[in-house]
């Protein structure tokens, strides 16, 4: 076969997308990571501060996941209509206000409402990816530029989580274990982040003539609200709560009228015609399936690491040892994001996505035979973490590349929504699985093996689904044209 000379290299990121823009957005993701690391570290202390039981803290995470699932698609759509920077500012203002409320909330309900509202930051990454893609759209290298930038943003996100985890403990000690000033620190950081976006981030170019499909979003919100509420009730009440299963089925059933509604609209809330494209549905499916391990498997990992090995399994790690395990996992996420940025121009996007999902699956399945030694668990989680880190940045970037102009925000946001639903479902199911056959307060080894099998198989199913993506999807125009000429050559 005749080989043609490679096409000219795409424009560097600094030219396709201003380096300053990426720098400002890196600050936003550092803040996002700090929020995620800060409050998790202080969870037991926050429970004592509010005079509530440790189990009640689960409601905070459930409320935040629920609100983010509802609000993220709406803010993303408004970003497509009125400008992604404008909605990024709105989401940051909501997050800042909620963070200050949390600092001074002294009761369960006030903190629950504030913590739930803080979930608006979940739309930051989708809006940032949409901003970068819109900026790069003026050049021939928008897809690869967006992937590289998304990789850098994920690096900042995970680095911020590490800083948040370490900084929370340090601040709590420095303030004499006073909760109000300790929680005021992240609130102040988010407030500064608002001005960083206001002064440093340019606005995108929204497509004129768009409308907000309020009816579609109401139907979607009702469905998501019902499904996630049912999952939360199932997690809290166990598998015998038949009414919780009924709530979930009602929520799934509400997707039918939603689908009929949006298919009759010219500018729907979620364009299902776009979502069912061969380059889009595997990405959205992958987001949901990878959410199983990315969001649902972290608590089982922590509990397994702390299980007394006298039972014949478990690592027996104390809080310090568990924090090291989590740190290794976060560092592997950073390594995966760096790999995405470095390889985004050397490998086809579909190949990157398939390889990353496969790494996640292999990492969790390796835990089945290799889970007794500390180094084995660390190594397996590092493998899964590299794949997860690449996918966190690659999925919204791929969705942006597959979406038509005017729908990049919604497309990228849907990867977050499906990931959240996948994680919520897995968290509820894993809680039930680990309770079956428990030995005292310790979950059974069989339960953990089921968790690892589910995480591994769902990731491999995602990799298989990604094979259905057209070979040249998400690629820059020049490589696409060159590949077509090579395929046509004798």
C-alpha cells in the first residue's frame, strides 16, 4: 500500500486555544478538587460539629449527587444558549454561596441544603470543555486540543483533591479544631475562583435562536429525581424495601414520556437524535459504566483496606495507611490524565478510549486473584486508576467532538449525568452485596469479589461498546482526510 507523507501537525494548543484560558480553567479545577478532598477528610469532625450520627453523613452525599444530576444538564443547556462562561459564573456563584452557608450552618438540615447546592460545581468541567472546544473550533485541531486540555484539567482536579485532603487536616489543627474557620477556607477559595473566571476567561460564541425546553427538563428532572431517590432509599433500607425498587421502576418509566416529548421538539432539552449517533451513544454508555467503579467502588476499597486480615482477607491498614492507598490511586489518575494529554495526537481517540476502559477492567479483575498483599492491591488500583484518569478527561472531550455546534455543553454534561447515575446505582447495589454474609461489622470476601467483578466487567463492556464508534470519530480534520486517502490507496 502506498504510504503518504503525514499531514502537517495540528496547531499547538497555545495557538489553537490561548494558553491563558487553559491556565485560568486549571485554577477552577484545582478548586473543584480541593472541595472534593476537603470535606471528605473532615467527615467525622463535621458529624460531631453538627451533633449527628456518622451514618447521617450519607445523606449529604446523596443530596449533592441528586442535585447535581438535576442541575447540570440545565446549566449546560443554558451555556449553549447564552454563553458557557456566563453559566460557569452562575455555577461558581452558587457553589461559593453554598460553601459559605456550610461554614456557618450549625444544624443538619441547613448543612444538608447547603452541601446539596454546592453540587453545582459538577457542571464546571463540562462547561470548561465546551469553552475550550468552542475556542478551538476556529482551527483544524479542536478535537485533539480539547483532549489535551481536558487531560491537564483532570491533572489539576486530582492534584487539588490531594491538596484538599492534606490542607483540611492541617487547617483543622491550625484553627484549634474549630470548624467554622476551617470550612471558611474552601469558601474563600471558591469566591476567589469566581473572580478568576470573571476576569480571565473569555466568553464562547453561543448559537443564536435557541430555546429552553422547560417541559423536557421537567420530565427529565422528575425521572432523575425518582431514580436517584429510589437508589438512596435502597441503599439505606436494604434490598427488602420493595417500595424502593418500585420508586426506581417509576423513575425509569418516566423516561418514556420524556423521550416522546423531546423527539417532537426541534430544539429539545436533550437531543436524543444526537445521543443515538454511533459516535455518541458509546461515549455516554461508557460514562455510565465507568461511573460504577469511579464513584461506586471507592467506599468498598476503603473498607477492604481497613478489614482485619485475621479474617483471611483484608489489609488491616489504619487511617494513615488507607490515606496512602487513596493517594496512590489519585496519583495514578493523574498519570492517566497526563497520558491522555501526551498521546492525544499520537493515537486515534477511539483507541485511547478503548485502551483506558480496558485498563480499568483489567485493574479490578486482577483484584480477584491478587488481593491479599498490600502491594498487590496498590498495583491493581494503580492500573485501574491510570485508565480512569484518562477516561475522566477523554469522555467529555469526545462528547464535545461528536456534538453539533450549539450542543457541546449538553453533550459534555450528559457524560457527567450518566456517570453520576452509574455511580449511584453501583453504590446502592454494593452496599447490599457487602451486607450479605457479613462477619460482624466486616463485609464478606465474597461480597468484595462481586464488587470487583462488577467493576471489571462493566469497564470491559464499555471497551467493547467503544469498538462500535466509527474508526475516525473525534479526530482532527487533517488526520481524517489522510486516513481516508490511505484506505483508498491500492
